[in-house]
C-alpha cells in the first residue's frame, strides 16, 4: 500500500476521460489516486463535451470552486503514471518555483518524440529527438504536453477563460501549446521534470527505453539524419 503524501497542500487529480481508457492506465491512475496529499480529490469528465479542451476547462471550473485545492494535476487516460507522480512533481515544483511542470512522456506513434514538449536548451526538433534520451533533471521549457502536468492554482486564477482552446485561425495547433503560450505571456514559467517518466499507453507503453531502442533501428536512424 502506497502511503499518502504529507507536507503539501491538497489538490485535484484531473482525468479528462473521453469514452474509455486502457486497463493499465486505469490501474496506474487508481494507485496514484491513493498517493495524493491528504484532502486531495479526483475529478473526471465522463459525459458532456468530448473535446479535450472542453473537458479540461470543465475540470478547471470544478477545481476553482474549492479554494482548499492549490494545484491541479492533469493525467490523460492513456498515460501510465508511477504512484509517486504527484509527489515528484510537487517536490520539483517547490525546488524550482514552477508554475507549470510536466513529466517526461513520448508520443506513442513513430517517430517517438517528446510529447508536445519544447525544452529551451534544445530548440531544433531533430536535436531534441537525439538528446532527449540522455536528458535528466528539471528543465525549463517553452511548452509541455498535458499528459501528466501539474498547474498551480494562481496560474488558472490569473489567466482568462477558456484556459484550453485550439484557435480556429491556427488549425492543428495543440491546446497544450496554446495554454503554455498564454501562461508564459502572463509571466508564468513552464518546466519539464526529465527524471519523472510516464508511459504513453498504446499497444505497448512508450517510454524512454522503448523510444531509444527504436532510434537505433534503420527507420529511427533515418529520422536523425
């Protein structure tokens, strides 16, 4: 049994479920839900708007109604977070003063890039692919994916609604990028914790080891040219 995390204020584990989730994700999320600071809660969207942005916005609205909660941790329903995910992100956020901080996760389709993450030190896409497997520690980022991301309450209280959206004038732009851009323009910082890896579940769970092995194959090496 994993003990609850003491020393941090309560928050909300927010899961923007669409219509179903992988069983491995369900088990991981259940374990994580029992490893939150005392007084924390779990929020899920199981009906209503089906878009990812709409579901995230609904969860934020519910989160902000209770001032007891000081942070919200988004974990997508196709992620496999470790039981220590909330504790690790809270510790890392406290250490660097992070307003927004995400775990390391990869896309689950080839080529296996960091999911919606732009680390400031690695501006070039192919350089980011080559170097990500060797990156550790907490790094400042321009953008992070919301697969497993903790956002402090003051960020959401400051930003105007909708917090998440895909602008019609920018087709294909992920709401993750839009949110991070809004946060940074408002003066907030964004970080990625490369020491906390979260599997992206599909046919298999994609992580650092799997992605690194794929880049040693002929198809992977071609992507790095």
